[in-house]
C-alpha cells in the first residue's frame, strides 16, 4: 500500500491548530512510513514606503495584525528571515513538541514547513502538490479556499469546523473535476469570506449562541432532565478516556471502591517524599500506582479541623464520588482508619495549570491553550453548581491537566480552614463579613483564575505599589487597558478580540456585588461564544471593540452589561 502523505494547511497568523494534527493519526489510520506535514502559510503583500514609488514586501498570514514596526514596510532581510523565524518558533512550541513525540512513537514522520507568497491558496496548493499529498486538511481559517482545492487537487480533502471537529469534503479521487463540492451546493449564497478572503469577518459565524443576558436553558431544566443529561454526559465523555501522548487511561466513570490504609501505605511506599506531589489545600498529595491493577492514582491526606464526624465525612465523600464530568477530576474512594482520612483520586498526567503559567515555566501555555483551560474549567464548575456542589477551592493549582491540556477540577467540595482561605487571594470581598462559601464566591474565584490565565501573574506575586492582585487589575479591566494586563510571554500571539471579551467576562466575575456576577452557566455560554466565535452579540461593533481595546475610549453594549 502506498504511503500516506497528509498535509495540514494552516494560516500562519493564527495559533497552531493541534486538533487536526492529533486527529489525523487515528482518523486517517496513519501507519509507520506515513508522513504528516504541518504547512503554515504566510501571505506576502506589497506595501508602500515613505519614498515615492518605492515598494517593499511584507509577510502577513491570512489575517493581518497591525504592527507599528511595519507601518512603512520592513526591509527585504526581515521578509527573507520571517519564514525561518516562524519555523523556529513552531519547533520550540511545547504542544508541537508533544505531538512530534506522539508521531515518533507511532513511527510516522512529522514535518513542519512554512510557505510564503502573495496568494495563500496558490502557495498552499503548490506546496501540497510538491509534497505529493494524499490528503489535505484545511484549518478553520483556510477553509474558505475549500472549493479551490476541490477543483485543483485530486487527493482527499477535509476541513476543520469551528468546534475543532474534522469534516470530510471528499475522499481521494483520480482525476480533477470542476464539479462544486456538495457542501458548497447546499449554500448558494455568496459569503463575505468569498468577497474579502482573509478579512476579519471570518472570525465569526452567522450562528447565534445564547446571549449571557438571556436565561440559560439549563435554568429551565427540571431535576429529572438534569439527571438524564448528567447520565448521558458521563457515558459520552468517557468513551475515549486515554491520553494520546502518555497513554494514561481514565478509570471507567462508574469505578469506585473503598481502600484500606495498608493498601495505600504500600502503594505510596509508606507515603515517601519521593512520591510527593504537593502540599495542597486539603492536605499532602502522593502519586502512586495500585499494586492490584497498576492503576495510577493520587492519594491525599485530608486535613480538616472542623468538628466533622466520620459519618459526615463519608456522606460527603459518597456525594462527591457521584460527580462525573469530563472536566472534573474523579474521586474514586476513601479510607478512614483512626484519625487518618485519605482520599483517592484519578491521576492527571500533566501537572497543574499553576505550573504551566507561572513565571518559572520555560514553555508557558499558549493563548489557545489558556482559552481551552478557561472554557473547560468553566464547564466543570458549572456542572458542580448544577448538582448543588460548591467548589470552595477554585485556584490554578487545583486545576490539573492532561497532555492535551484538557482541564479537570480537583479538591472540590471539601471545606478549608478559614485562616488558610483568607491568605490565598481568591476570596470574594463579602466572605470576611459572612464567612460563607457559595456559588457566588466560586464565580469570584473563577474570575481570579481567568485573570491569572490572561496575565501570567499569580495571586501571591508581588505587585508594584503593594496592591493586591485583583486591586492591581480592577482599574485596568474597567478602563479596558488590557494590553497592560496580558502576559508578555504571549503578547505577540494572543487574539486581540478574544482578549477584549475575556477581559469583560473576568471583570463581571470579579464584581464586588455578588448578585451582579455572572452565574457559571452564563460564563460557559460567554466563553463558548468567545472561543468558537459563534455569536453576533460579541461583535456588534468591531471598530468600537478595536478602539476600546487600544485607546480605552469606546464603550460598546454587549454580553456582559
């Protein structure tokens, strides 16, 4: 059988679309000897300089960004150097490094190429032909050229949808045809993409997702329908539970049992410091492996100074073990012997969000990965709230990750000592007065997490002037001075419009008035709109957004008002 040559074509001005790269390995059944190439396309356009009649070239990608350094056009050396610089950046990208290792384990060659030219579709087509592509996958921002590829190349063609799923347009064929694709025939309207390819309109779909000012359908659900939904979600979520990189497998969603102290003592080598993961909010955590079935687990020594009896503790454990969601770390069981209370969780293979965005991390999360973490964590928290569980422990070190950067909420539901809580910076301003933790205090803490994701700062970091973390950020959020907040390590790769709306959502979550904060179902709706670019509510006035983002002079009426 002829070796497959898969080419994933992506707009170089965007973050790498890892979904297509990961999907291709299994979705196209790649085997040893096959090859996948990530082809990144830079668009080269002509710009006038200050000198009359003088022209210079500039590399933009399919969606251009304003760069003050290029107002009068860069030098030829910059143009020549840009493809090399872009390729080097990809080769240092943490997610691409992981994907490369994944392909290496399957003995499938993984390559990165950068192509340049005045027409992205022409450049991409030429490169795909030179690579002898047997299959082409167009990313979300290159899919507007799908008809061109269907007519000009005879290999199989797929495209990415806005939800990052892959849709096949055509399987491999042997001869060129001018017959339009079925997908194009289904919509005979001329889209704005065809009129202005590569323009900002491609950011948003005509589909409308619910405005966060509208009542969520979740609020209208009966308790029985919620139960049915939860059961359906659990079955769907755990159909493919294995990490593509390290092969760590999630336990079955119904897996749970009681543990003995001797069993956990043996698994952790006597709670050895060599197996210690962290000193968490509810106690020390140890990574280990059950001797009986080699399942990887995390054992936590639960510290709780409240006068909670054994029966109350077990009742709470029993409730929390029923929480089963894609973005919630599974509590598998517990052990009580004497004064020792141990909790057993599933193992998450890629550490916590805290470690991936702290200033000590050499390869911090990309903007796209931070958006993925924000949305996944919001969905997990909303699930807990729908099931009447107050998280209480929302913070970046309690959000753990897989190698695919899928977040899971850990340490949920258990009470902390008040004097510990008051020093962590995640507490809502009303807490010192009423000493109550609620869904509203959870939302505030989630706002702090969003602020950490955006800024790369931690609540414990020292702020100039001795201000608190939220105290430093609040006026910047209010005045839309978001470029002063964003993590400088991703300042050249974040999405400006997404940053704007993330700032709006964060500001709303951090409202000093509890009743004015968004509920988590509305936070999820907002983040889905921002991530998937589905809602016209987010971009009713694009010029106002851009003006507000950069000059703080405009104020548009949108979802968080």
